[in-house]
């Protein structure tokens, strides 16, 4: 982990991903503004000027909760395995996961980055792996539970989307179910994990990427013994694991509620607006945001940029004008995604600086 993540090659890839992130962000914003012919910066400014500031503050608080609750979930699992983990360190673990997930295709960089910081701070690699696999399973289950609740209690939210978006939501849901099954196997069938590892080693040998397979097999065998020990602890620690699921549900709801709070902020003070209807529509947007995340995040695009933005426009239009939908999309994404990624980048950068000054810990 140390050699791969901290290598010059890895740093160059990170820079490339970050530059690509900027271009994709600019492109997705341009796509949103051009998709709505009636959108104007003046309209956006007018909505912000007449908005209720307390709900904008709540949107930023929800964004902070998204970072915090993931850290608390990881901390809960790690501590249940008998390892020490402070809230401050867990926030760094969370920030590294969120930041590198945002700038890499299909969020592939988040877990390795999080594992890197966990191992650098004394958490055994086997405990780190078991914790992250289980937490990612809980995060996936949390998303599916919220989506299921949306479809059951507000089926019209799903019907608001156009056929292409509906298809993406269904495909995304099926993929998430497969992923949950994969995690269950990884947490219950150590022999299956060993078989997958052996398959990857053989594939690497055929592709001539791996030159010393026996050394990798030995490391895999030793690592699986310790990994199995930690995984075997899970059935006896269900109260802690239920708490971790609660944190994952809170994390998901925090991210999704940013759109709801921004919608309430720009609509609640409008002349003739009925407060009850505004809050009900806000809840519908929370459900729509959940379905959007399921229908877009499986695509191999950093942060699902572009796809998420257009799906948001699709889901918002039944409740407001096209121009207001575009404005709300930009406002919500600015808080829930761009501001969040920027915050996590600062946290990760600060952790790296402290690590260099304190002998590779923070």
C-alpha cells in the first residue's frame, strides 16, 4: 500500500485525474446551462437573492454531515474490532475516500486511498480490508433501502423520470444488488476470496504484469488468515454493526437532503408559495436524488459528472420550470459535490502535510 499509493507514478495519475475532474466539471456545468434554453445567470442570481438563508446553511451542514458520518461508520467498525480510532482520524479516512472517489472513474480510487491512511495510522491491513469491505456493503445497502422506501411511499417520483433515466435507475439497482451479493461472499466465504485472488494472480502472470506469483500467493495466504479472523468477529458485534448501518443511512440522507434544503430555500419565500406544499415537494426531490445517485454512480465517469446533472434536470422539471430546475441543479451540486470535494481535498492535503512532519502519522 505504501509503495503503490505514495509512488511517483501514483502521484502523476492523481494529478491527471484532478485535471480531468476540472474539465468534466466545467463540461457538466456547461451542459446544464445549455440544456435549459430559458436558463440565465440573472435568474439564478434572483433566486439566490430571494432565498431563505437558514435553509442554505442547512444544506452546507448536511454536506458536512456526509463527510462526518462516513468517518463515524468506519470508526465504529474499526473500534468493534479492537483497534483505536479517533473521530479526527476517521474524518481524514472519510475525506480521502470521498475525494479520490470523486476524481476517479467508478469511484475506484476511494477505497485504496482510505486504506492507505488507515494503515499509515497503525490499523492492520487485514482489519482495514475487513472494515472497508463491510462498510462499503452497509453504504450500498443504505442506498438501496432509501431507494426502496422512495418507490414504495412515493412511486410517482420514479415515474417523473424519462424512459432513459428509468432504465439507468433499474440497471443501477441491479448492479448494486450484485455488489451486495459480492460483499456477502467476501465476508462469509474466505475460500471464495482466495479463489478470486488466485484468478487475479494467474491473469496477471498471463498478461506478464506479475513476475513473482509465489510471493503474492504467500502474502495472499497470510493476509487471508488475519482477514478471516476479523470477519469472524462480525456476527458477535451486531449492535456495533447496526450502529454503523445507522451512520451510513445518515450519511446517505445528508448527501441527498442538500437538494431538498436548496429547493426549500429558493421556494419558501416566493409570493403565494404554500409552505406545506414546498416541504412535500422537497421530500420528493430527496427521493428523486436517491434514484439519481443509483442510476448514475455505476457509470465509469469521475463523480458521474454530466450524467448526474442531466438526470437531476430530468427529475426536477415536473416540480418547477426548466430554468428553475437548471438553477436548482447548479446550486445543489455546488454544495453536495463540488464544495464537498474541495473540502475533502483540503483535509487530505492537510493530513499529508502533517504526516510528513510527524513521521508518517497524523
